[in-house]
């Protein structure tokens, strides 16, 4: 059985289970009570950052607070590759995903079926040191104990390919007859002065909330904004749209200058809801 072992425990987040549980619980509590703004919406997924917890954890908590109230027991997690590009998406088809909080079961039914589809394969190297997916899992374990996941690391930012991959995931979910929450992993601008970063990130958020994949691709490709998880975002938007999502709403934005870093060079983070 394949077990994806922790790669960034002790660096991006605490390696000690008790400390990790407390840190996440504190972030969730600090994010506060849920807004009644979305009481008539179906929360289909979240977009969440993936830096070290002291930087992006306070932002990630906003989205995960909403998932704590959901009925989902299965989750699609889409994250970008920081270890090189490849043509398609890597799925762990079966096994366990391990964190200091324990093992999370991989949904082998959907994972195996996806592995057989075009542009899907299991590239072990794409997962073994990838932090952008790993840092989502402890948050998920705290808010949805016992959930299972389909871990996906995408190696492309090509809009058409991302759209095709998203539709493929949606087709397989529909065929399964099961419901899946969606988790998309991305950070925003990197290493700009505070005010410049806020402007770049604001432009990205406007494009994202338009729920138009072409606008998101354009704002990043043009250099007006940055998102290291562009491919994950485009794929997740395609997937969500195929499943009936209607809009995306940002519930928290901040950057590392607001959390634990200086304002000279910051990294941007958002937490957003995918709504049906």
C-alpha cells in the first residue's frame, strides 16, 4: 500500500500532533463565527492558501470553518506542482495520506477511475515533496474527521487542458453518484512591496469572482496578477462549473505582511468559497 508521508511537518506546520491540533483550532476560533451571508447558498468548495501556517494559516481558517458545517465526507484536493511542470495531472489512486494527526484514506474508487483517463497518471515524485497539497490536509482532518480524499497535483497551466481535466473529474464524480467537496490550493503574488501586492491580488480577486476562467488566465498571463496555483484554480473552476457552481466569493484576504512577515516583500493569500 502506498503511504504518502509528511514532507513539511516541522517546517510549514508543527510536527507535534498536540501542537498542530491546537494551532489549527486557534486559527479556526480566531476566524470567528460564520457569516449568515451564505445561508441560502450551497458551499461546494474552497480556495485556500498553502504557505507556512504562521503566514497563511489565519487566512485558510476562514474557508475551513465553512467546511466544518458541511455534510461532505469526500474531498477533491487540487494543488499546483512546485517541483516542475508536466503535461497533465498526477493522482494518487489509492493508499493513505499521512500527517502528524494520523492517516487519511484515499478514495480508491474515484482515484483508480481517474488514473485511467487521459492526462491523468500517478507520478510519485509530483507528490512526495509537494507542500501545496500537504498543508491542506491537517486543516481538513480537524474540521472533517474521517474524511477521505482524492489528492491531485497539476503540472500544467494551459487553460484548455485545465478545462478538459476539470470536466473529466466532474464526469467521474457524476458517474460515482457521490458528493465531493472541492479544495483548491493557491497563493497569490510573491515578494512585492505591500501596496503593490495588494493591487496585484485585488485584480486577481476581481477576475476570480467573475467566475470566468478566461479572465483568470488572462490576468495572470498578462502579469497583472500572480497565482502559483493558476492551473489548480482553472481546473477547479472548470470542475465546479460542471457540477453546478454559480459563483466564487472571497471571505478573507491578507498577505504575509499582515500575519508574520515584514511589509517589504510579501506573499498574498485568500480564502474563498465556491458557491452553488
